[in-house]
């Protein structure tokens, strides 16, 4: 497993910086902070028992900084399991405590079905397209 970029670079405040993790587990993750403070984390491939800890680690940065808005883009995700759903629920709970908002972008109907069947889509916003997420400036 190799990391390109680092999380510390994201906390510097510059918009558009990204860190990426690639592994043999068909998983890619990147993160960036927009100029308005919104964090966007994109995860692709299989988000499951093996990769969810890395997702949680990447989400921990913006949560620790007290971000008010966190967008997780699963546009490139091919699979999401219950371990990942728990990561999202924990993030949503922390954001709720801090009056923040979690938005998960899930365009793939088969992946979105996991959120609907489990009812986790009641605890945070699940949208079909990143373009539907209004990002205030």
C-alpha cells in the first residue's frame, strides 16, 4: 500500500490539494478541502471490511477539524458493505453533534440500494449526483 500526498497537506487550508491511497484491494480514496471549508472525500472500488478503516481514517481529518459539511463521493464505488455504513453513521453522528452535515453521493442504483434497505439514508443525505450538491462559496 502506498500513499501519494498526505493528510497533513489537506489541513494547510489550500483548496484542491488531495491525498490518494491505492491498494491491491481495488480501492481508491482521495480528499480535498474546498475554499469554503467543505471537505469532499471520494472513494472508489470496493468499500468494505478491508477498506473501511482507511475511509474512516480519511474522514477523521475533517471531523477533527470541525468541518460543518462533509461530502463523500461514491461515484466510483462498485460495492459498499455494512462496515462502510457504520463508518458513515459514526461520521454523521459526530457531525450532528457539531451541527454539521454529511452528504453521500451514490449514483449506482445497486450501491444506493444498500443505504435504502438498511435505512441508513434516514440519518444523512444520500444523493445521486455530485452536481445536485450545492456547495456554498
